[in-house]
C-alpha cells in the first residue's frame, strides 16, 4: 500500500528565496536529492528538518507546512525575516494589539 505524500510549502519557500535545491542542500548539510524528497512530501518534514530549513529560508517552521509565500504580501515576509528571533514575541504582541483595536472598533 502506498502512502500519500505530505503536503508542504518547502519548494514554494525555496523558490521564493531564489535558491536552487543544491544551494539549499549545501546550506543545511544534505543533498539536492534529499531536498527533492522533502519538497515532494515523499520524505516527511520532521521537526529536525523544519528547524534546519526554516532559518535558511527566512521563515518559520509553521510557514513551511501551512503557508504559501505567494499568498502573503511580500513586504510583511521581508519585515518579519529581518526581526531578530529574540524580538519576535514582542513584534507579535504589537501586532496583536493592533488586531485588538480593530476588533474593538468593529464590535468584534
């Protein structure tokens, strides 16, 4: 019985960052063949792979699994990528405050 490949957005993020499979593989210490298997979903994106790949691609582990970079305004992604990891919680809090103000104004 064959298994269904796991859907992910690794290829979309790699292409968004204008990287080849070989370049990404070199950056994380593997081969282009392994990157190809990860992109196709024939090899699952384990936590180990997610934590290796996400920083190189300037995104979060969750985005590799759930978010096509083409569906998010590019400037938001670039701003987020430039925020140091140790300040991202603060950035989230600021954004949540904006959301709260909008919901309050809309009665939601």
